[in-house]
C-alpha cells in the first residue's frame, strides 16, 4: 500500500475521532460539574447545527449522485470506493442528525417538565431551563458524535474523489 494511502486513512481515523473528544468533553463536564442543563436557546442552537449538517450532507450526496462518478467507476476503482464511502457516510450523517433533533426537542420538553413540575404546582412560575438526565444526555450526545464523525469522514472522501479526477 502506498505511503500516501496510509497517510490518508490515518487522517480519516483522526477526523473520525475528533468529534468523540468533543462529545466526551461535554459528557465529562455534565457528570463532573452538573452542567447538563438545557434551555430554549441552547436547544435551538444545537438543532440549527444539526439542520446545517443535514443540509450540507444532502447537497453533497445530491451532487455526488448527479455527477459523473458512476461513469468512471470501471476506470478508477479508488474513485468508486470513495464515492460509496462518502455517500454512505453523508446519508448516515442525515439519519443521525434527525435523531439528534428529535432527542434535543424531546429531551428539553421532558427535562423542563421535570424541573418545573413542583414549581408550577406551588404557583411559583417556571424556569426556562431543565436538567437532562444521564439517559437523555446520552441519547443526544451519542448520535451527535456519530453524525458529526460521518459528516467529516464523508467530506474527506469527497475530497479524495476530487484529488483522483
């Protein structure tokens, strides 16, 4: 295997692991310092980020599908393989991002209700934020990390296609 191929796959591995470090840092601070509160602003910010990943991935997959990559499949096997990996990665990103959006929306509703149930019953008024449980936080973080990794890997493989044309 050529050296540049090994370097490429090492780069792909690095790109795939970086979101895991980000997700771990969020998890670590939530567990260590109790920073697992969510508010409408933070929920909306992360939902917007997930929608951006969906849009970018969808556009990239559409461009990939409509391009002439299939026509050169027999001539350049590395291009065909890269196109398949990119398409699967980017479509996986869309799926994971949709799960993240649903988990963020439902997690906020449940945590807000749980946080304010007693306050509302006592007539004290509600706080805008809620504290996510461990399970709720995991249901948000795991697909978020997977979606971000898939997005980055898909775009790296798209770059590989452009390099080989």
